[in-house]
C-alpha cells in the first residue's frame, strides 16, 4: 500500500513538473513572439560571460547616425550612457560586454569623440556618448561645439530609447555642467527610465560611498523612482562581478517590462 502511494506521488510530481515546464516554455514563446526583441542568449542570459555578438557603429555626424539607424540598430531599443570624461563609461561597457577595448577606454580625457552604438546580441543597443568636459579647455570646446549637438541629433533620430544611464565617479564632486546636462536630458526628451551608476565604488569606504551617493542623487535631480547602482570594473573582486550582474538585470527588466521599478534584485534607492 505504501509503495502504491509513493508511486502515485512520484507520478503526480512528474506530471506537475512537465506541466510547469510547458507553461514556462509557452511564456518564453509569448515573449519572443511579441514586438520585443529576443532577450536570451544560448545560456538563457541577456549577455554572456564568455562571448557576445557585437556590431559597432561609430558616428561622427547626423548623417552617419541616420545611416546606422537604417539597419538593425534602428529596430532595437537603446540604452544611452553618458558621464564626465574619465568617469568610467567605456570601462563599464567593456566590462559589461566582456570585451577588452570595444569601447575606447583611456586615461586621456575626450577619448570617445563619436556617438558609438553597440548592437548587443541582436537584442538591444548600448550607445556611448562623448565624455562631458572636466578640466580640459580643449574638451570643453569640442563638447559645446560638436559633441552636445551630436547627442541631440542622436536623441531626436532614435525611435526607441528605453533608458538613460548616467555614470558618475563616486569620488568626485558634481560639476555644474553635469547638473545642466541631466536637466536638459529630462526636459528635452521622453525617456522612460533613468539609472545613476556610481563608478569606482571599490576605491572608497562605506562613509564616503554614502556621501557620494546622496550628493549625486540630490544634485543631479534623480527622483524617488529612479534607480542607482554602485559599480566597479575589477573582475577579480566579487562586488564588481555582482555590480555587473545587477546592471544586466536592470537592462533585462527594462527590455521585458518597460518598467525598471520591478523587483529584479536591485538594492533599495
């Protein structure tokens, strides 16, 4: 009698498992059949830890932006990345996509001189903006004369901008130009989600981290519903690897639900 009950229980459990698996498969097929792009790579991850298919468009004019958007980049959702020169934009993108130098990282201010679109696994686009000026007068002239107008050309031409990711070195004070740029982005364009990414997090202690966070959120005008994450690109450190996973979760949540406020394991605001 006991054996019969055990066999019935095992049979029921097997049927339940198969039913749940069919439900999971149908849910995934619904996602992929909708207007949203494919989200998962071979290992059921948005971005792989080993290899990612990346198509690069480096645009130095409104015409080159338009030409890039005529292809696959124009059909996919975009995540634009901005910040002051040397804040860690390019390092973050390289770390995120597991590429050594696909984004031009350098200790020299103004290394990124174009609008760089990275089409990731035919699913979404990360766009790297030229760095805002810090203390270099030459970079300041290029920013006002060419790069800021180029960003405006990009923002007005892209059909589907899902998020604005602003990177700030947590050790630095907030410059007046940063405040103006963030206000301009919020007022001039319809962007559904904002993320404040505080870079070089492995370089500070807990007290300085809290001070930098509060200072950045308040001065840059990040609102209650806007997310923030602490980030570092040193892959030998567990917190840095975790910060990469959290950014990928944020991107996936925006892609799937067009709502970054859902619970994807992000730390509290």
